[in-house]
C-alpha cells in the first residue's frame, strides 16, 4: 500500500472494506479458471485502494497539507477538538460483524464446499485443488461454483433480513 494511503488508513481497514464489497457483489463473480476468485478479490482491493488514493489525494484532504496538533503554535487551547471524519465505532463494529457472519456462513457449508473455497482463496488452481481433494479438475470447478452459489444465497438471506 502506498505511503500516501498508509498515513491515512490502516491496511486491515482496506482489506475489510474490500471483503465487505466482495460479499455484497458475490452474485457478479464469474468463474474464469484456477485462481479467478482470488484474482477477483485482488481486483476489488486494487480498485478500492485507487478510489481511496483519489479521495485522500484531493487538495483539501492532501496529507502534505496537514499540520500536527502536537507542534507548538499550531493549536490554541481555546479551540475545540476537530470533529472526526474517520471510521466511526459503529462502522468498525459493522465491519467486524460482517466478517464474523462471512466466517460463520462459510463454516456452515458442507465440508467439501468449505474445503474447496478455502483452497481457492489460497490461490490454488483447479488442478491443485483437485489434487488435494482427490477429484478431477472439472469436479473441483463444479464444486467451487456450487459452493459460491450456496454461500451467495446464504449471505443474501442474512444481509437482507
């Protein structure tokens, strides 16, 4: 993550918001061969990072223009503390809850679906997943697609409630 972005946000925040976006758009995922799910997640994160860089790069939010409140002569004791524009505690709790829901829903999938998703998220190709599971590459692909469909349905039910 570029320094300009690291001074404004933590990398774990970027990953969490990217995963939230991925969960909300799972129905748009298209299988395109081994590692495509992992690559899809990486693209979402890359796009999120570019949007954040553009946002924080805007003139009014440029980190180069910021003045530390700890430097002498920059803050008056009579001035109120600036209002926080960052992530609120409610947003953090929501993100954590969504991550917990995702983990819980993946855990509730069948063992085969859970395993195929875990191996795919590690970036393994169809053939590598197939070898580890003792099935054909085509069966690994079909199993992954079934797992993604099932997870999408479960997540929609949870988040639409």
